[in-house]
């Protein structure tokens, strides 16, 4: 097994450094299906419009339409992929200029889409996983009276996400970016009658806005610096720009990415976002939207390559979130929240990889792709469990579910294999690539990635054993049974992805070769041999699995969380005090500032305004008395005037 | 006039001093009288006093022409015009001197005092050391004051004179236009008025003239109401200002009543006979209580033709200014 | 005689006229007060004419009289018109200047 892995990986290590190809061809030149790839977005937009405008009339068939308008783009995406694979490497970036969107002075932003190997990967991930989750949702939401609306929102999300990855300039990307934010808000708060869901939606939205400020600042800086926001022009001009400005742009984009991808310091919304329906958690908060930050950084690789400071910050953010997310995942008893912690951790892996620069971009995307599959699988499996356990999520009241939910157990186990990195499944390839890359660039980050891999193994084993193994700890009223095929079939498909995605990407498709023309690649020098790294990693995994298995499978799990635990566990249960920190650092001072501003507004600003107004009106009331309509009064005024003027003349004569 | 002129010739003489102080006193009292008198006619008379005194001062200053013009134009024409208007507006209108505008009186007096102080201070300061050249030389240049003025007016000041002439004509025209009342309705000729009167008679307004006072009554005093054929007195015969107030006063005086009764009894027999013959059916009108029913108890009062509508409120009623 | 005495008298007369304008409500009295003020100016003119030894001041005073006469004619006509419509000669009552 080890030799197999090293053989696999040695192929990639021997590859020479690759410089990114920046050339693009227009859709008209590319011809064929490329002239029509705007349909990718048009279909889900159409579905959304029909479902949301059509209203209740579409209730009967809305979910079918909603699924179809995602399946069709998936088909188009596959056809496009085949078409693109047949093209030369420097002919694969296709730009479709649709119309001039914004023209203001010398500022232009076109309605232009760009399909290149990077966005191709995303298109397939979004539409592929999206299709499966749509199908799954048909079953999962079957009892919900608002299922049609749910599909409308999902279609909105798919459209916005596709726009995000297909945009050819940052402004259009921003539209998609906000679109997915909106979809996320709508879907997290889908059951808005639950206070927790409404609050979670608001929290996600607000924290995303903080990140969006970064994106808008970045775009403005780009416009000021380069005079354009189109990808090609920005990347081409980046080399000549001031390094500080590029660093600032990089940091602004990073802020945006941390917001969208739930990285430190804007991570706190993700756990709460689990209030949304599970398909939403799977699609938006695991597979696609939260990886938009990674996409943004990898897409902007030309900028980050010129801003090593920004890149280092990306690395730090990635490492911190990777470890912290894993720690949270280890302690949370809520199945979905534990998985959300895992999502943070895995995206932290991607950020770590992206923070390594050209040595890691491609692995970030690789891991992103793998993560999209195994995490969607895990979430759908969790949703299946939840669906049959009366929407409970407390793992302490699960246990022994393998006896009744054999398919779900299998798919969850497949996801487990995919995420932990057991050879030869997904993460074995993607995560080990990241670990090696990190070790070659920055040994500290490398060690952190290995440690996080161990934590991953621990929390996944914990989830697996607490949910499916051990003794029954069910509440009285639940009678779990297997989910219907409309849910299990997508889970099985995703399991296949979780199990064999890595192999496919390495042997059949060669993702690395596919992406390097976009991201560039610089191979690193490992300080220790390949096999040693793999041995260490797998040993760490084994330790994690063993520890968790001993604690949660072989021993009884108490139905209430034990109290006498280490401070770390206490902290981890509270998501490492994220909410407390946010409250203490931002909310309270913010409230105080607001109160002060309100006070100042009332007393200071309004005081001046009202004072002026009342002063003027008071003066007017006095002056009004002069305007009494009596000619004699006016005559008196004249006399006064004459007197004053005469006095001035006479006195000035004397003086 | 000649005296005053002579006083003027000798500039700074005691004669002029006396003239000045007398006139100054008259001028100031005239002005104050204008302000302080309650009746407008008095004000006008005070102004006339001021103007004449001013004329004297003009003469004292070697301006006989102006002095005469002042008397003729101002005192003669302008003040008479004022009086005309006063009569039109209502001669008995008198102002109340209570100030209605808050603070107006105090402020006005203070301000005007300020003006006086300023004028006195500035004029006193400016003219204290000036020497007067005297007007005698200028008056003699063309052989007299009028000749001198005529010379100036028809040479240097010819254009202003023309302009002022135009102004005067315009003013006359303006007065005509302003005083002109546009006829709004149809012109009322005799036929129309007669028809209207007859129509009014239908509503009870008698078309004939009002009865004369004292007719057929015990007294022909203007305040005594005439007696109607049925013996009831009618107030319509009494001039409006006297209605209902003067007559009773007379009658309340027992001396007067006695005298009147005596007078009635001493009426000649023939007259008495004629009256008795003519008004046999009525009788009793020598009884004063019949003549003045309002002196008696109210039940018997008001049975006469007092139901006649009151005299129309004509323009003779003075304004309530 | 010192011309300043005449001028001061003229000033006092002017002030009395102004006081009349300010204090009296009867338009005719106000009018007469204005006449008084004009006359006070005439007195000053005549006094100054004497002081300067020429007749120009007297000519101006004459013009003032003419203008005053014209003014009285028009003013009284206006007064009559107002009285005709408002039955009042008070300058306060038609406080039309008030909104």
C-alpha cells in the first residue's frame, strides 16, 4: 500500500515546474458547444424564475423541474469537459463575451464568462454534486409544504455559484459571490419559524458581509491600481504594480475568502448555519459555496504570487482553522456541527495548500474536489440518519444504527474512508499531497497538517462509532428505518466518489496536469523521503482511529456529556469560544459604540440641528412681531433706520 | 409784512429775535396741538397756525414771495382741501388717543427725541461758527425777491419747473381718476325711483315725505313728535339725533310742563274750535299722556304707527372713525 | 440772527411731524403731519438760502411746496377712496399689509 502510494505520488513529484498560461480564446473562435456555455447558468436561472414566480401552481412538479435544470447543465458540463480535453493546453481558456455590462468613463465591466480548466472542475462539482443533492432533496423535503420554494432557492444558489466560478471579471464574480450569500441566507433560514434558524441565517449573512467588504475593497483597489477588473488585464498588469498595493489587494481578497469559507477569524457562522436543511448543509456549507474562498485565492494566483506576505497570511489562516476546526469537530456532540467543524478543518487544509503558493494551488483544488464529494456524502448520510431519528442530531442519543440503516452506514463509512485518508481513497491522495507540499515549503505547516490528519481520524471515528456502533441510546419515540431510494441512491453515488474519486483524478484524469496551466506548479523538495512521510501520516491516522475507537466504541457513551473533562474539551464544545470572542471583541464594543453614536446623534448632531431650527424659529417669531401689518410700525422702523444711519455718519465724522 | 421785512433787513436785530421766538412758540405749539388734539378739525386749525407762523418766518428770512405762497397755497388752498375732506369724512369723528400698538408710543417718542438730539447736535456743531451772508444782496440783484426767483426759475431751474408743472397736471388727473366712481348699475332715473318707491310701499314703506316735527302736536318744538291722525305720536318726524332722548328730558321738567299746559290753554278759541271740529273723532290730544305714551304704562304704549320701518340708514350718518 | 436757530427749529418741527405720523391713527392727521415735515424742510431751505446769500434755497422750497400740493391732492383722493370702501380713516384698521 505504501509503495503504491509512493509510486503514485512520485509521478507528480517528478513533474517539472509549470508556468501559468494566460492566453484565452474567444468563444466564437472555440466554436461548437463553447458558444453555448452560458446555458449552464441560464438553466438554473430559468428554474428559479419559474419556481419562485410561478408560486403554488408549480408545487406539483416544481421539484422535478428544479432537479432537471441542474441535471441538464451537468450534462452540458460533461460534454464541455470532453470537448475541452480534446483541445490543446493553451486553447482551453474560453471567454464568452455576452454584452457590455457596465461602462462608466474609462471603467468597463463586461458580461463575460470564462470557462477554463479551473472553472470546468467547479462546474462539474457544482452541477454534479448539486444534481445528486437535488435528487436527495426530493425525498428529504417530501413532507415540507414549501418544497417548491426550497428548490427555487437551490436553483438560485446553483445559478449564482456557477456565475461566481464562470465570471471573467471580479465585478461579475462579486455578483455571483453575493448571489450565493443570498441563497445561503435564504436556505439557512428556510425554516425561519424556528428562532434559531432565523438567527443563524442572520449571523451567516452578517459575517459574510464583513468578508464581502474585503472583496469590494479588493475590487476597488484593483480598479484604482490597474484600471480594470477583468481577470486577464488585472493579472497581466499585476507584475508592474506596487508590491504593497498587490499585498493589500491580496489581503482584501483573503478577508473575503475567510468570510465565505468560514475561516478564522470569520468562522463562527458555519456551525450555526447547520440549522438549515441538511441538503443545504451538504451542498452549500460543505461541497460548494464555502469553497468559494479557495476558488477566489486560486483564481487570483497571479496576484498572490506577487504578494508573499498575503500568501503567508493565507497559510496562517489555513493552519489555524485546520487545527481549530478539527478540535471543534472532536468535541461537538451534534452530528452536523461536528461535520461542520470538519468542513472548516478541511477548508483549512485547502487554505494551507493555497498559502503554499504555486506548490500548493493545484492540491488545494484537488482536495476541494475530493472534499466536495466525501463531505457531501457524509452530510447526506447524516441527513439520512437525522431524517429517520425525528430530526435529532445528538450523537449521544444515537448508537447501533448500523443494525437498521445498513445503506446509510455504508455510505457514511465510505465518507469516513474518504475523509480520513485511508489508502487508496480520496484524501489519501489529496491530503498527502498537501502534507508533502507543506513539508517541503514550511515544516511547521507540514507538522500541523499531519497533526490535523490525526485529529480528522479521531473525530471521524468518534462520529462513526457514536452513531452507528456501540449500544442503542435512542430516545423512546424513535423508530429508525432505512431512507427511501430517492435519498440513498445519491448517497451511493457520492460514496463512490468518496471512495474512487482520488484514484480517478490521479490515474484516469490527471487533475494536476489539467489544472497546472491555470495555476502554475512548482515542485518542492521534501526534507525526508516520500515513504517516511506516508508512514508517519498513516501512523498518525491509526493513533487517531484507535484512540477514538477505544473511547467511543468499546466503552459506553454517556447520554449526557461528561462534566469532568479537560479545559480543551470544554473550549472545543463551545467552538473554542468563537461566539464569546465575537461578542467580547466586536458585539459589545459595537453596541457601546452604537449607543454612543445614538446618544451623540440625539444630543450632538440632532441637538445642533434642532437648536438651529428652534433658534431660527424663535428668532422668526420675534421678527414676526415686527411684521404686524401696521404702517405706523413700519414708519417707526424707518425712523430707527434713519436714526442709526445718521448716527453712524455723524459719529464717523467726529471720529 | 413790511415790518417783518424790515426786521429781516437788519440781520440779527432784536426785532427778528422777537419775531423768531414768537413764531417759534406758535410753530411748536401748533405742531404739538396737531398731535395732541382729539378732534381732527382742531388739528387742522393748529396746522394752519403753524403754517402762518412759518410764513412769517419766511418773510423774516427775506423770502416774501414764499411767505405769500405759503399763506395762499398752504393755508389757503391745501388746508382748505384738508377741511373739505374732513367734512366729507365726517367732521365729528374724533380719535381716541389710546395707543393700540404695544410699545409704539414709548419707542416713537424715544426715537424722535434721538432725532432731535442728533439734529441739534450736528446742526449746532456744524453751524455754530458759520457766518450768514444775508439775503438782501441776492434779493436786490434783479430788483426784488420775486424778480430774483423768477430769474432763477426761468433760467437755471427751467427744466425742474416744467417737470413740476407736469407733476401738478398728473396729480390733478390722478385725483380725478381716484375720486371717480365707476357706474356699476343702471342709471336711476325718476321713473325707476318712483316705481321703486311704490314697490316699497307694498312692503309698508310710506312713499311720501316724513312728517314734520310738531305738526298737530301740543308743541312745535323740533324735538316734539308729530301726531298721527289717530293721535299717536310718530318718532319719524323727529330729526334722527333728537329721537327718543331730548323730548323726554324736557317733559320731565315740571316747570316746563306747566308752562306748556298754560300755553295750550291759552290757545285761541277759534283755533281750538277748528281743531275740535276737525278732529272730533279723535280727541284727548291735549292730554300730555296721550302725546307721550312712553311715559305711561307699557300696555297702552306702542299702539300707534311706530311699526313703520325706521328711516333708511343713509350716508348722513357720520363715519365711526 | 444765527441760521442755526432756524435750522434747529426746523428740526424740532420735523420731529413733531414725525411723531404725529408715528402716533396718530387718523389718516388725515397723519397727512397733516407729513405736511408739517415738508414745511420744516422748507424752513431749513429758506434759512440756508439766507445763510449762503443766494435764492436757490428759496426756489427749492417753492418746488417743495408745489410737490407737496400735488401730493396732498393725490393723497386726499386716495384717502377718500379708502374711506369710501372701508368707512374708516384709520391707518391701523386697513392693516392689509398683514398676510
